[in-house]
């Protein structure tokens, strides 16, 4: 029984990682026969997970949007709150948070009934969040684009560049990037025969065409570097400091905006990532204890500049 339960969980996890699984490939990944696979799929359906099946040479399985929530023990209000919260976390600017949050948001939104998806989009559009400081992107747009990137499937959408009329685009999507409070799609534009970055808040009606493609070589180190070059966004700094205070005290001030590594009872290492050096300087000042800058050199110079400015402000006028 335990083996069956663990296999069912693995099947669910696999169904959440791809839009469509051929039956033979899915059975092979699970190490079972196709007959056993069908029984496991039926077990998921009994639990409330909407797994659709297609017959024929292109047949297979996929996790479809359902009429009811799967048994995550969440009611409607909790499910909406979870999706909105994950969406804000994905746009928080916290290093390493964007990709994980986007994967989680994709999984949650895919199994939400349409009525709850509409509530998620409406709530995010009408809510001001300190974490999501940039334009709000509908959860449906975000997840549709992310899934097309993951499945290496051509994507068609409407796009409005600044000061231009709306156009229809068909692209080979590469990656979704969160940068500077905004979401971008890095893709190869088939009409323009070149790589482009698209702001998701200017993108409408993303639809996967069903046509697969072979990934091209991106003309940059990675997708983040491509967007930075295209938009003129500066590369973020990774700031490190030795703080002479207990980690719990530092965490109360810095919260989720930094990584805190305890060194002993009275000191810790604080790491923050930001495109601006002002924020980590202010955060360290708010802790109210002595600290030592470990890097980078630009941050040490920035702290010295702030210190000199404050000293000048305390001088008595002549």
C-alpha cells in the first residue's frame, strides 16, 4: 500500500512538471506497466485531480483545470489567498525566490477552477503590495507563458510596445525573468527573426500553438543578462557584512530581505542582493549595531560616502 501511495504522489508530481505526457514515457518513468498507470490515474481522479487522457499515436495524459479543487485541504478562500501570496512572492525581488515562486504559482493556478482564477486576477489587480512594486501581471498570463517556456512550445500573443500600436507576435519562448519589479519573457521572435524581451504587463492573450521547437542558442550569458542589456537595468550587487549582533536581532529588522548566517551567539553574516546600494546601507543602519563590510568594494565605498555625509551634517556652522 505504501508503494502504491508513493507512486501515486510521484505520478502527480510528474503530471505537474509537463503539460502533456505520452503514456509509454510516463509508465517508463514510474517503472510500471501501462495497465498499472491507468489504475494510478484513476486513483488520482478519485481523489479529485482532473487528469485528462487522449488515445492514439499522440495519446497521453495531462493535468487539466478542474471543476473542484484537488484535496489539498484548502477551501476556496484559502486557495485564492495562496495564489495571490505566491504571486506577490514571485515579484518580491528576493534572490532565488522568483523561480521557485513561479513554479509554485504555475502548479496552483493550473488546478484552480475558472471562477477562482478570475478572483485571483481581480484581487491581485486591485491590491497594492509592498513586495510587488511593479505592474501587476495576471496569474493566467504568467503561468501560460511559463508553461510554454517549459514545454518548448511556440506561443502567440498580442503585444503593445511603448508608444506603438498593438501587434500580434509568434515566438519561441525561452525563459521568464523577474527583474526590477517587472516580469519579462525572453523569446525568439519568428517574424522579426531575432531575440526579443517582452514585458508581461504589456502582453495579452498568450496562447500555446501546439507547435514544438528546438531551442536556439541565446546570444547572452543567460536570460537575466539579456534582459539587463535590452532594458538598461543595472546588474544587482551581492552585499555581505559581518554584523555584531545575534542573528535573531538582525532578522527582526531585515526580515525576508536578506540571508542571515549565525556565526556565534553575538555575531552573524548578512547577505543581501539589490540593484541599489542604498537599501542594504539603510538596512544595516536600522539594525543599530557595529558591522564590518565584507564586500563588494563598491558597497564599502558607498557606506564611507554615507558616513562622510552624516558627519558633515553634524558640524556646527561657522
